[in-house]
C-alpha cells in the first residue's frame, strides 16, 4: 500500500470521516458523531459502524466505504476478510450479577480473587457452517450493569471474490447475532 493510495482514500472519504490521522503505513478515519471509523494498515482494512437504530443503513454505509476503499487502495480479489458484530443491552438483573449467578457456589472461587469483584463473562468458541465463531457475553467494562455481547466470525474458508460477498456475509453474521445468538444468551440467563 503506497502513501498515494492512503491519501487518495483519505480525500475520497473526507466528507464521511472528518477526523483523519496519518502515520507511517497507516491511516485512521473517524466520525465520532456517527460512531463509525476506518482503519487502514499495511496488512488490513478495518471498517466499523454503529448499527443502532437501523442496521440496514449501517450495512449500506459499510458497503459504500468498502467500495471506495477497495477502489482507492487498488485491492482486487481474492479478499480475505472477517466480520465482528457487537452490542450493549440491559436486562432485568445487573449483568455482573446475572452471569456470575450461573456459576452458583463455584463463583466464590473467583470472587475470592478480588477486593471488589465486578463480574464474570462467558466465552464460547465453536464451528458452524464451515466458519469458526468466538461468541462472548460479559458485563460491559464501563458499566457492569449492562451486558456486552460480541460475535467474531473471522475464520472463513475462502476469501471473498468481491465487495458483494463481504457485504452479504456482514448481513448474515448480523442476522445471526440479532437472532439465534441473542436467543441463546437470553435462554441461558432466564
């Protein structure tokens, strides 16, 4: 990736990402008001988007940024990629208490480690449909009364042949996160 490519990308996305930081071989583009960003490094391109309140608009915005980035950086297939979806939710019980309660009396082993025990998280790593998933449910670090959920689906068998394949996978993983994974975590905590 050349400096000219990074500059071209920064220029083309300046209207979406007004805050830009450059360093050797890397570019950070941010829009704090819209809670979105692009990180470009020698080995990767990372796009982030806050999908609240409308996931479809976030996916459309990702698609636009991805198209501009792939073009500006002259990236051509095959395109290795991964998808991470995360979110914050509230529950009937404080997250820190609800997850720790799943351990029952064994939670004492962990609570004995600290002067002020905050909470426990759950991490599940599994394979499904030829992909590896890393799903987590834990207390939100900044506010342990809230739940932080994330699913990382970064182990795809084959790289993408283009932008549409990546966006299709983003939509699929988001649907899985919002549906099946949410339901599993809800059932676990009820």
